[in-house]
C-alpha cells in the first residue's frame, strides 16, 4: 500500500489524474492487459488519459511498465510506495528459457528481448515467434520454459 505521507506529497506535486491512476494501478499489479483500452475500461478512465498518466508516472520513476504493440500487451509490475522505494530488476516479467545442451536457464525480461536476440544473432521476428510459442525450439538449442503470461513462473 502506498504510504499516506508519500501519497500526500505526490498529490501536492503532481496532477490529480496521475496520482489517482497510480493508486488504482497499485491495487492491480503485477498485471497484464491486452490493450491500454482494456486497462482504461477497468479503472474507469479513457485511453488517452491513462496513456498520458502512465507515461508521466514512468518518467518520474513512480511506476514500471512496458507495452508491446500489436495486442501483445502491457505489463505493469511496480508502483513506488514510499519515498525510498525502488524497483527490483528481478520483478520485471519475462520469459524463461533453457539451453538443451547445458540445461542452463535464463530469464529474458520483456524490455530486453530485442537486445538478447541481437546478442545471439537471431532475427527479432524469429525470436518473437519463439517467445510466443510459434516454434518449440530456437536454433536447435533453446526451449521455452515459461512466459510472463504464465500464472506460475517455473525456475
């Protein structure tokens, strides 16, 4: 829960719509929505207002979220709850994959998909197909263990 003193500070320094969005989001996270419009409907605001609020909140370090186009969704996983609160990198949703050869497991956070594919020389579209289950094995080596949409992550 967001500390009352911190909430009061936020209200005095930020627009009411941003603070209200932050409070509502805090009650729903971690979460995934197929579209921003779905989330806007759930919290009773319009898409444009919500998008603007999310953008401003993230720029100010008050939330962490990531949107992927083409109805691949929006994940929100962290809201600042007190003045010295900070997100933990391990809280970012991601895919877990395993190397068939070594049984080594790795988590690829949603914001690092493109970087990981590039570092391995894999075309991004091919990598996305793998992450979204359109192929079982990537480069005869990697297997998908879990996705950020799974209810329980498998380590």
